C-alpha cells in the first residue's frame, strides 16, 4: 500500500456559535480520486478551506508526504502543491486564458512578461488536458463554464499540483462535459496527481472515484469506502442517517382529518424546478417534505411563501387565496418562513436579539409609526424565555449566539406574529447536535398550539420523526404521500431513488438527476 | 462511528464566546463612537481659540459656523437615511440647485406674491420629493445601481436647473420670505433652528419609528428584510424621497441665505454630505449609523473651514485638511471596531466583561481612547460561518 500523500487527523474548526468541523479524518493517496460526500452543512466546504489554507484548524494535524505541516495561508498550500478549484471559479473574467493560468507568477517564470511564451505554455497545458480548442488568447469571461473549469485545472497543473481539490465541478457541466472532465481526471491520476472530488451525484462517484469519505455534522462517519462497490443504500444512509439517536416529541394521537385545512396548495409549479405540487396542512399538523438536494423541496417552500413567483397553481390560507410572489402579503396573512440560509436570509446578524424578533411585527409596537422600545423588549423577552434562548439577554447581538439559539430567534419572530402557518427549511441546519432535540420539541409544541407546520429536511429520520404526514419529493414532483408512521427510512429512500430514476430515465433536465443528500 | 452510542443530550452547545463578550452595549455604543467625534470637534475648537482667539470664540462667529453648517447639515441628515438603508445619493447637490431654481422662477414668485411665500417653500419641497421619487423608483424597481441612478440624476437635475433659469441667478423678491428665514428667534438664526428641528426629527424617525427600524433592516440585510415581510422596494423609494425632501428644505434655506435661486447652488454638496455621514460613523455599506454622528461630522467640517478662514489660510489648504481628516477619522473608526473585536475575543477566553478599553496602540489626536465600541463591531479576523 502506498504511503498517503495527505493525512488529516482530528481536525476541529470552531466558528462563533457552531463547531463546523468536529473531528475530521481524511487520508488521500497519490494518484487516487478520493470522493468527499456529505450533505450541505456537513462540513465539506470548511474542510476544503482548511486544506486550501484559507481557514486554520483549531485542533488536529495535517501530514503531507509524511511531514507534519501547517497551512498558514493559501500561498502555503499552493507552494506545497495543493490546488483548489472552487465552485465559484476564481478566474479574472477580463484577462485571457494564458494570463489567468499564470496569474501572479508571470515574472518568476518568464522574466519580463512575454505573452507569446505564456500563450505557448498555456496552449501546451490545455493540450495536455485534451482541450486544445481553448485558445490561450481568448478572454476568460467569454468561455463556457466547462472551459473555465479547464482553465482552472490548467492553472493548478502549471503550479505542479500534486493534489487537486474539485468542489462540485460537475454542477455546472452537462453530461458530455462531465465525461470529458473525467477523462482529464483519469489522465491526472495516471500521472500520480491525487484528486479530492466533491459531488452530490452518486453515479459520478461510482464512475470516477476510488475511495469515499463521508462527512456528517462535521465529523468523518466513514472513511476509505471503496467507491465502486459500496451499496448506494449504505452511502446514503451514512449521509442522511443519524449518528446519534434523537428523542422526537410524541405526536398528538388523533389524526386531524376532521378539521378544514389551514394551508391548501393546489397544482403549484415553478418552471424548471417543480410542477403540480398539491397538499394541505391542517391546524396542529406537521407535514414533512423529504427529498434530496435539488429535488425542489426548498423551492416549494419559497414559492408558497411568495419569495418566488409561481408559474401555476394556487395557495390558500384558511380559504383565502394568496397572491403569488408577494412576501409582504403572505406574511401579513399569517405565514412565516425559517429559511435554510439563516444567516443570510433571516437574521440581521449585527443587530440585537429583540430587534430581530420584532422586525416582522413592528406595527404592534408602534403608535402612529412611533415605536415603544420597552414594549418591544418585553414582548421579545417573553418569547425568548418561553423558547429558552440562551443567554437570556434580548439586547445581545445575534451574531454571537449559537446556531440553535439563532434558529430560536427566527422562530420567536414568527411566534410573536402569531403565525398560523410556519414553513421550516432545514430547521436544524447548523444547529449543534445537542440543541436539536430542543428545536424538535419546540416545533411539536407549536403544532399543538394549532400552528400548521411544513418542514423540509434532507435528513430522512428527522422528517419521519417530526412530521405527522410526509410528502416524498423527487425531481420536482411529489412522488408519494403517506402518514409518517406508515413509512420508514428505507421506504422513503426507495421512493426517492425510484422517483429520481424514473425522471432521470426520461428526457428531463440533467442538473438535478441522481443528486444525493 | 464512535459517536453512535451517545444518547440524546439536551445540553446547551458549548459556549463559544463566553461572558458578556457578545453584548455590545447599545446605549454605550453610539455614545462611545460619537464621543471620539465630539473630542475631535473640541480639539478643533481649541485650535481655533488658540490661533484666532476672540475672533473664533465670538458668539457671532459661532452663529456663523452654525448657519453655514445648517444647509449642508439638512442634506446630510437625508443622506444618512439613504446610506443606512444601503444606498447612496449623489444627486443631492443638483437637487438643491433644481429646487432653488424652480422655487424662484418668475412664475412661482408671481404666484407667491399673489398668495403667500409658502408657495415657494412647497414648490422646493415638491421638486425635491419628485426627483427623489424618480431616484427611488429607478433604483428599487428599475434595479439600477444607486450610484449610477443618482449620478444620472445629478447630471440631469443640474442641467434642468440651467434650462429653467437660463443660467441666470434668480433673485428672491419676496421680503416676507427673506425676513422669515433670514431672521432669528431669540438671537438664534432661523436657519439654525430649522437644522436643529430637522436633526431632531431625523433622530426620532431613525430611532423611534418603524420606518427607522426598517431602514436599518433593509440596509443591514435586504434579503432577510424581504423574507421578514418588509416591502424592501417600497421602503427604498421612501428613503430617496426623504433625501429629496431634505434637499428641498436645504434649497429653501439656501435661497434665504443667498437671496437667490441658482443652478450653481449646492455644487459638490454630495461629497460634503457623504463625507460628514461617513466620518459620523455611518457604515457606507448600510445597516448602521447615527444622526448625532452626522451632525457632529457636519460641525467638524464647518468649524474646520471657519478656523482656516479666520487664519487666512486658502481654501485649497482647507481641502487638503478635509481629505486628511476623512481618512484619519475612518481609519480610527476601523481601529476602534477591530480593536474592540480583538479585545473581546481574548477576553471571552477568560470570561471577561464586554466593556473594553480603546483599541490597541493608543490612538492619538482626535480619536482618543474611546471606551465602549461601535455597536455591533465585527470580531476581528473571524469571518462568517461558511455553509
């Protein structure tokens, strides 16, 4: 067995409020394609940034070719031969291909800038990658995403990279381009360059990968799995399953079939994302949407909420039709959303807890537009106390709270508004494992108070444990609907994979097919 | 899967920034930040007294400073709202010119003479509001970058002012108008009183109303504000209308001070106003700022001009000093912000309290070691959590 090129052990990275990495192990051998799998928020991006020298780990150590190293900055990683190709390509659009490839190293290589030599060297690199059609004098901004990716890879090669990290390179490519990318990767590995390959698409990993490491909740849950013959079910279970058993709050015993639905979605569609989604939620009911990333589950929530304008279908709240694409009207009608990207979509991070809570109910604290700060704080305090937001100080800046407490602040905002319907997108994303049960209990408690709740989660056990009824979403369509107690994790996985396969077989778009997690 | 056996824990997550580290006193913050500015102003005054003696400390001179500060001050109050709301308004100077010209045309003055001079005031305010409305609609609904939209308005409004006035200075004929605005109440010039009223109204609007709160939200995180149910586009329009109205008020004040309406009024006001707002501690990216800071910022620049003039220094030297002050003030602010963050981070390890001393390195001169940090100072170095 060859000695590992790179070994990471017990990497811990702490951010204010959450442990993004909590003990990650990874070893990469020369010339292998090592696939990194994990759901959004599992810690992949943070791990890549640690490897690229952009983040410094708080604990753990990294060994490179047998030597203990520390990557103080991106330059250090580059010098060692670790190159990263980010999802958002970091190329300068206005410069030529050759200029981009040798950006920052023009002089050391060629003395004075010698465009002709640079162009020749760039052409040679691109030729080696099997892409001689990319002209080295072309402006990068005018190239296709696939070609830009090749330029990034050429840049990595020009730096004599021994390890290239590719962050979801296939996300922007069509099938044929992916095939060509794989050709390049095979060529690289044949020359003993190792590749850390990140993708959500399992079939790609089967095709190109040698070994798999699965991350979950910032930890390595499995490392060194053979990429070709680990059963799909096992891989998905590793990603979506629970490493820790959670106690879910008990459901109300009776189903709520007798009551009129509070939220009624009929034939909702958003072009290119999902179509013909119909379901109803009664007061006190929790409906879960289970599905993989890219299945359209988040978009369904956002469309109901009015953050996206539906191309077809209707949403009724307590019998009243809601105008599509008008968040203000939807909020006024009594729907609240706790979005997936809490920090960028929900919170005013540098503002205090109470201001974040009252922002959607300002009218209540205002007389003639004038706010009563005291009443605001008192009302916010009542919420934070009942939700047990810690520390119990409503003037604290939200940025300094942990993920779980930030989520509680978002929930408090909607509780204060007396929302009738709550839409929760990945409610425990970025929430420390320990605090999740609290969030679960809270959601159930809300339902018991008569709120209709819709939960989206990529963790199937979470949906099954939390919801009364589950809708399985695959490739923009609801493929099954059943009571949560009629389903188990395996059944949902089967439905997800069937639904995805059924669509993948058809002439549907290539973007989301076969995504996992 | 070594963790697999762990049972459910309902514990609080390990505290990351302990103690009171995260609590930046909302009361102490703005005061602390403005304290630095007030000290800078005080130093300027001391310099004024030392170099110009009684000529500076004279009550008439002080009133002159205040009178000069009042016009640009009103514009800066409007600008403060726009900038906190995440925008910028480059057209303010041109709007002052356009409003002053429109309010002093022969036709307007004729109507004013027939009815009441208030017609001129209303005209100026309406012109400002209308132009602000155009700014706002183009930016909020046309999705044009504020910089470009208001730059276009700057050019267009001044051009229109030239067309209307035929490039001539229009004299204000109405005696009553001039008597009212150029006069004083209990020895305090009306202009200064107007500035004070606008500042107080601005402070109340920003800090005590839903409008002000939404302004902070829209500027701080527009997407979060939108998803919280705030009508961000509508609010953006209101902000530019507000700025336009402030320009209208400033135009009236300038008409009274100069007894004219002219297409050259308010030249470069946009830069003076932005400078005052920025050294007043308002974040150019939006989401944070104070009215008090802006007022003190305006006073600093006006006092500076005055001290230089009293010492017979050229306006060119003033301009240089102004540039230096802008850079120093903003550098100092950043120092204080990151210094606080650093202190907070280290303190949090030992669970210390949040009231940190001033930044490292002992900031000198106008800044002073300011206790209390700008509200919501970002922790130095540590970025957002990546997802």
